[in-house]
């Protein structure tokens, strides 16, 4: 196990009716900017609950943080935040609203820097305090310090890191209005987050392995049940909790991580607007195929422990584990091939060239260059 430091300061407030806790948790001595997406919160009662809990607080609202939040939108919010002397931010919505808010909070604390420069640097030097009411189980953004921001002008999309949310309120009831494709994207994203931290090399930490495998098995068990009954409180509560736990530093203590699939997926989103979860369903099986030798030990462990594949040669078991992973994404309703979403070879070449020009080397072995990304995308055709 490698050395590590674990410090997740986000207060997680979970359960029915807990949005009302905003009254105690939000600061009374600061101007609060409440940020929203396109309006889903008006249709599911979340907006009303937030307004009621914050009655009497000094607030200003910013609407319109879009899915795959853009720096262009963030700049508008930053201008508004400056104008109003905002001192605290509350994101109300999905991962995109929260990620956008993370950049707004960071940019407001460093007025001399354009928000895109923060993204390019990969790290914010400071941030105003912020919190969230999370409405979509997927990204884990509610309990981590990462955010992913797009720039429409140049069709780019990159992650950056900042402070953690001060608190996040998760009421599983608010997920009842999620359309099926958002549930599918969320389940895919959470599964992919666990794989990115697990599917590297075996023997680094038994505890991390068992936690990750437990969460993967939980998702495999939950998915078909949620499909039949997306309004079951306990099912959605488990889904919401596993989403938060999958990317809150808990399952990556002392182990190497991959993240190449995410970086390639971000390119598909940046160039074609394809939803984040949908991009991962296409790229992950191909990453496993191309890197099967490097990941062989972990693929075999995953095959046995998660999918209960114990028969056949090593080669057969590795292959079956990859097939089962792709089938799992398909069972959620995802497409798993580039050809199914109309993405052709020009895009593959464009991504390979971008990666090669930027000299990237992703993955636990730092070997996913543009050339390897090309192989992965070709395997996803
Ligand atoms: O904009 P509104 O009207 O609110 O509607 C949203 C949006 O259209 C809707 N929605 C959210 N909650 C709802 C709901 N509709 C009905 N009922 C609800 N309860 O869902 C749509 C998608 O929302 P979005 O926030 O874009 O989805 P998600 O949470 O999957 O976030 C995706 C973004 O997060 C990034 C992705 O790259 C992408 O940009 N990620 C962030 C991470 C992080 N911060 O740690 C890690 C992830 O790997 C991911 O990269
Ligand atoms: Zn993700």
C-alpha cells in the first residue's frame, strides 16, 4: 500500500426532508449565491424546499448552468457574484451545477485569474466556501474536490481540483423525477468511477479491493431493480449513497488509479456533446480490451469476485469479464459502440492527435498516450 493522506471534510446530510436543514447549515452572515441548472428543480419541488429553508437569508439566484458546464456560463455567474458581493455558494442540481459552482467559487476567490486559467492549471489556489443540494446520483461531486469544465469555443473539457463542499444534502426523494437516461448515465458513471480506482494491478490493498468489489456488486444488483421501480425510496437511497462513496476518496486510499477512460470520454463529450455516462459506456469496455495484459491480474480477480466467473482458461475468464461489463452497460440502455452514436474515424484521429500533441500519458502505468487512445477508440467502433 502506498502512503496517503485522507481528509474529506464534507458534511453529508442524507435522507427524507433534509433539505430543510439548510436553515441551520447555511451562513446567515454572508450573501449566498444559489446556482441552478435548466429548471428541473422547479418541477420536483426542490426549488420550493430550498426557498422555504432559506427564507430570511440574504440570497441571489443564478440560473442556467448547463449539462457539461461551460466556462462561458461560469464567467457570467462570476460577474454576478462580484456585483453582489457573494460570500457563499449553494449549488442546487446535478453534477454539472455543482461543478460549475466549484469554478465560480474558485474564480470569485481569485479575481485576477480568468476561470479558464484555473481549469488549465488543474488546481484552484483558493475558493469561497460552497455547498450543495445534490439531485442526481452520478458524479460524486457532492463529496469531492473535483470538477469538470467545458469550453465551447475550443471544444475542450478538462477536470480541475479545488476545495471540498462544506456540506451536501442528499434527499433520495428528489431523484424520483429523473428521466430513465439520466438514471442510466448515473449508474454507468458510478460503476466507471469504481473501475477507474480498482481496475489497475492487484495486491495493493485488500480493503480497497473489497470495498470496490462490494460497491460494484451493489450496483449490479440495484440496476435492474431501479429499472422496474425508480420510485422506490430505499433503492434510490442506496444508489445515491454508493454514488457519493464511489468518488469521495474512500476507495482510493493507498492505491494506483487509472482514469484514462474518463479522459477519453471527456473528449467525446467535448467534440460531440455526448453525455458523460454515455461516453464511459463506450470507452470502458474498449479500454479493458486494449489493456487486458496490463490489467490481467485485476481482471481475473474482478471476474471471479464480482461476476462469479470461475470456469475456463485465464484468457476465457478475462474475455468473459469484459463482455459482462459491456453487457451490464447495455442492460442499462446504453450504447457501447462509437458506430451506434454516429462517431467515425475522423474523431478518433482528432483525439489521438490532441493527446499526442499534449504529450499526455494517462492510466495507472502512464502509458495511455494518443496512440494508445487511438487503439482504444478503434476497439470501440
Ligand atoms: O439542468 P436541470 O434542469 O437541473 O436538469 C438536469 C440536466 O438536464 C437533469 N436533472 C438533474 N437532477 C434532476 C434532473 N432531472 C430531473 N430530476 C432531477 N432530480 O439532469 C440533466 C443532467 O444533469 P447533469 O448535472 O449534467 O448530470 P451529472 O450529474 O451526470 O453531471 C455530469 C457532469 O459532471 C461531470 C461530467 O463530466 C459532466 O460534466 N463529472 C464530474 C465529476 C466530479 N465533479 O467529480 C466526476 C465525473 O466523472 C464527471 O466527469
Ligand atoms: Zn465520471
